[in-house]
C-alpha cells in the first residue's frame, strides 16, 4: 500500500466528515460524520504504521475504543434528546437555556 494515496483518501474522508458536521442539522447525521472523521484518522494511522512500524496499529486500537465509547454515549444522548423534544433538529434544541 502506498502512503500517498492512503493519506489522500484519509484526508478526503476527514473533509467530508467536517463538512457534514458543519452543514447538517440532524443530530444523527452529525454523529455519523464524527464517526467518519474517526475512521479517517484510523486510516491515516494504519497507513503511517507501514512506515513507522506497529506503533500506528496500536494507536488504532485505542482510537477504536474511544470511538466505541463515543458511539455508546452519543447514541444515548441522541435518544434522550429525542424522547424529551420529539425532534433531532439541532436548531430546535435549547435544552441548556434557562
């Protein structure tokens, strides 16, 4: 696997994730875009591990563990917000306003 194309794909995926987070209003779509950004970082770590040795692959396992925890906590928050407000549109959420 060549390093340049793998990092290019990783950068494209990360850019798509950032664009999704900034442009979308649905909480589930934003959540999926954050996961896409984490997977892009994983791809970069694996591509760099080919050059640096197995340290990059060890980091991938830590990133996957963080992504799994983020998925569990994020999904619980999304479900709690939906039960409370009956919508997942971010602009309609004002739970922290007193």
